[in-house]
């Protein structure tokens, strides 16, 4: 099927917010006397905050009554950190202009709460390109479930098989592939050689590197 739409993840792909999420989680988890290793943290990258907190609180046997409080603390901290020191990833302007010139419908599908999505859209200046925004915040299932991608495609009015997605996390890639979409991954440089990316249709080191040749490879 010919590709007609593109859907982007946000955290770690359009903005360098993953270290800020890790900082916030570390600060909040220390209030409960626990901490995550880097290796532990990356296994849950791409999950919604509520699922991330639930997973690790149950791992560390922390009372479920604290889940909502910890989730809200993390989100509040991340919003502040993103405002103060988030960095837009290389190639964001390039990739949005690339698909705008192709007259693709353009969507954003993120696990983050809408408040953060709106902040990042403003910071990056991509609002003028977007035809749909989907947040998994209040959905029954988050990534790696495909629901947020399917919802975004529905809002765009495009069949899932006609969509190409850009992701940076393993859970996000699984969500895109489960939605029967093409998926280009742009992993963190430390994870670039990880064998897990084999399920992707294409792997890049930067959004800036994506061009007509890559598009044709994915289009097939």
C-alpha cells in the first residue's frame, strides 16, 4: 500500500527529554528509598508514567497507594525540566519539511500527557505541520500496545498500513509494528547496535539523515 501519512513519537525522538524523565524518576524514587540502574530504566522506556511507576513500585514492593502521588510528582518535575533545559533533537525541522513537501498527513502519537505534548509542540514549532495529536495518557492501553497509533491514524483518516512511524524506543517500535505500520527507528546512540531493532523497517542515527533514498527503501 502506498504511504500517505507519517506519525511521530515525541520523547527522545523530537526532543531530548528521556534524560529528564530519568532525572525526575530518580528524584521521586529516592523519596521511597529506591533507585534504578540505567539498564533497568531503559527496559521501561516508552511506557506511560503510570505504568512505569506501577512496574517498578511492584518490583520494589512499594505500596500501591503511593502510585498516583508518585506519578504526579514525576510529571510535574518533567514539565519543569523540559521548560528549563530540554534540547530539540537534530533534524526535526528537516523531517517535518520533508513530509510536508510530499503532502503527507502528519500526526504525533505519544505516551506522554497532553500537557507535555502541547509544551513540546510549542517549543519545536511543529504545530503548523500537525493534522492529528494522540496521547496514550487516558487510553485503556499504552505502548507497546498499538492503540495510540491506531487512534492517530483514524484521526488522520488514513489506513494504518499507509502510515510510516518514527520511534526511538523498543516499546514504541513494537506498538508501531503491531499497528501494521512501517517503522523507522532512531535509537539513542548507546543503543544503536542493539539487536532488538531488527524488527524495524529502517534504523537511523539521526532524523537529519532521512532522505529520498530512505523513503523509497521503506516504501518498497
